């Protein structure tokens, strides 16, 4: 599993470890200082001895490069912002399968649905959960009920002030 941090941060950590080893610190102390395991320090030291400083260089993230050009991504972003209905879908809800279908329709590039969240995040979109509301929902009637009926039927304690309840741990009464 890849540790947290960007490639440059991880490279700096490896270089710091080698620098500390060259100063004569023990591997366990170096591992504690740079925040890794002694096994990692040992591996970095062996790689450094074998290949020199190039063994410590940052490596690119392990995923396939995007198959769309920057211009295609911008075009897709504009189409997504127009909404799903304007792109031929029955509702205005974007789902990963729909986005993958749109990409295939526009550019002839097939993406798996599971890769869509990361792809959409690169375009600046976040995952949203739609609010579940009835189609028959009448906002005006709801506001009227909250303003008129709810105060009338709501129970209030004697004195007209709401009660406050303190939480107690079990067995501490």
C-alpha cells in the first residue's frame, strides 16, 4: 500500500533517511525520525548503495493516464454542467453509468463505471446524494402547515418553556 503524501514528499523522506544514515544514526532511530519502519529504511539504504541517488527519486502515481485530451475534458465538463436531460437522459440525475455512456457517445472512449468517481473528481465534481422527496410534494402547503398548524398542535410543558434534559450515564443515578 502506498503511504500518505505526494511523490515529492515521499522522495524527500527517503533522502532525509539516507542523510541521517550517513551521519551514523542507527536504522531504528532513522525510522523513528522519518516516520516509517526499519524495514523501509533498510530497503532504501540497499537501493541507494546499489543505484545511488536515482533510487530515491519520486515515482509517478500507479494509474493509467487519461484517454481524453484537455480539450475533450473541458467539452465534457460543459456538457455535464448543462444537465443530464439536455444530454438525452430522462431525468437530470447524473450517475456514473450515465457519465460513462456520455463519454463513449461523445468521444468513443469506453470507461468502466468504477473509474468514474476519480475521473469526475479530476474535473472538479463531487459525489452528491439526491434528496429523496415525493413527486407530489407541495412546498407551499408544507410551509403553511409548519407556520400555522404545527405551533397549534405542538405540546408545550406548563409555563410555556421547553424542557431540557441532561444525559446521565447508566448506573450513575
